[in-house]
C-alpha cells in the first residue's frame, strides 16, 4: 500500500527535475524477429523523451573505480517516465550518446521516486 511519502516525494522529484533538468532521449534497442535469410534479427530503436539532471559521478564511485571521470550521472524522476531505464539503454543529450552502464532506484516508501543512471560515452 502506498502512503503519503510516496505521492509527495515522487511529485517533488518530478517537479524539481522538470525545473532544473535537461531534455534528452532515452533510446532502447529492440530486436525484431529472426530472419532466416539474413541470419540475423533486425534491430530497431525506440525513443522516449525524458528530462534528467546531469552531473559528475560521486567521489566514492571514482575512488572505487566504479566510474570513470568522463562518465555522467543522470537523475530521472520515476513518475515522469513511461519506461524504466535499463543497463544497455542509451541517453542522448546535446548530440552526445551515453550508454547506461548502471541504474539504481531510490524508493520513497513503496514506489520508486528517482532512478540514478551512470552513463558512459
């Protein structure tokens, strides 16, 4: 059962990220049906418009070699998303494509309030 913290924290996260974030595209590659003639499955991209706050990885992530200095941390409001970001998805911002290499969900009770993605170009 969801509570007051869920609705308030999720709404606050969405409002703050919308106000201070950057418009970008979450791109997911989806394999189609297998074609016996070509011996491969066609891959198509599905794009989703998202807004995220970009920032450098934390010092802890850098010190433990979990991230590189050129990596990007991206904070996404869960309630504003139509899909959950996954490892292997791409984020495209300002013409640069970043591959998501890690995703962490932060809960506000029963529901996810924000997703924190670590992305590498």
